[in-house]
């Protein structure tokens, strides 16, 4: 059974624990004039997630369906959601649209968004950020909600187990030491899909898990903080993700450049 937790005003985490894999799979629903679902979940979990969405709004009223990159838990059930919600438009990166989304995932053409492009769902305003190879493929992206300062950052954080929906202690301290990197994000909260939501604004964040999974949502300050990179200052000595293409920005670099 999927559980529902409101993690920000009008933003809900839908979490399904799969015991065999000892992992949570989470989606995020934005309840607004034009409702938005971020991550569709796997096709085999569609019925459970649909029932959870139905406790918040009529699923057929969904208007936007987004995801970071092509992967089963990100967009595996996209066709099922689009059949249920005839007015729902998928959105993704231009690369994602060209290399697969329109061909074998969506049943209607997706809206391709450019880096830094904005759109609104009513009272919420979103900014689309391209982050190639972070996480995973070259079609990757993240989504920033500007009104409340919320970042949907996909598979960047991960914890095994059926963890609590909201944590007020150091979240990244649960990662193995070799999977850590340190940007400092004051006034930040972290609710990952495969993990607990950390919302202790006084705890410095260690933000990178190399090769980690965990569809994550981070609350960021809406104003630039001190430091050369804004609210998140990357440790230059840290290791970069193993799948990073030479010359491509890290997630910390991309977020602090674009979401400030």
C-alpha cells in the first residue's frame, strides 16, 4: 500500500515500500489549478499509486507529468497515466524527447523544455534545469519550484528500508563515508523518494552519493547565500560522479547557478 505525506504546502510525497527490494519508490504530486505529478512510478505499481493520488484529487484531472530521465521508476507508467488523464502532457528534456520519450514511452508528444525554461501550474511556478549525466543519462534534468523554493532532484539521494517520511537529524550521515560530498546548504530540507525527508535547517548537508538512487526533493532557500556558489558551496576536493561527462556541471554547480 502507498502512503501519502504532505511535505510542503500543496506538495505530497506518495511512497510505496517494496519489501523484496528493501526500498521505497516515491512520486510527488503538486495540487494546483493544473495538477502536476513528478515521477510516474513503475507500471506494476500504477494501481497503488493511482489509488493514493485519488485521495488528493481526481487522477483524470492531471495536467502535467514530469520526470528527470528515462528509467522505469521515473516514467515507466507514463502511458497508463496519460490514458487515465486525457489532458495530461508529459514534459522532459529535449534530449529525452528525441531519443525515446515520444517513440516508446508516451502516448502523446511530450513537451520538450530548455534549460532555465519556466512554466506555471497556477500558484506554483517551475523552472526546468538541464543536468546531463546527473543523475544517470544525458537526458537528465531537475525541476525547481520557485514559489516555495523546492527542488525535485531525482536519484541523487538514497536509503534502503522503509524509512520515516520526515527526519530532523543528519540525513546524509546515513550514507557510507565513501559516498559523501559536502556542499553546505543552510535553510534546506531534504525529502527523498527512496529515503526520509530531512528538514533540520541547522544541519550542514553532505549532498552527493556517487552512483546513488533516491528520487529526491530538496527545499532550497529562495535567495542566494554567501559563498562562491551561492547556497550550496561545493568542496573542490570532492570526487565527481563516476558517470559525469567531462565539462558537464555537477548538480551543486547547476542548481546554484540556475536556482538562485
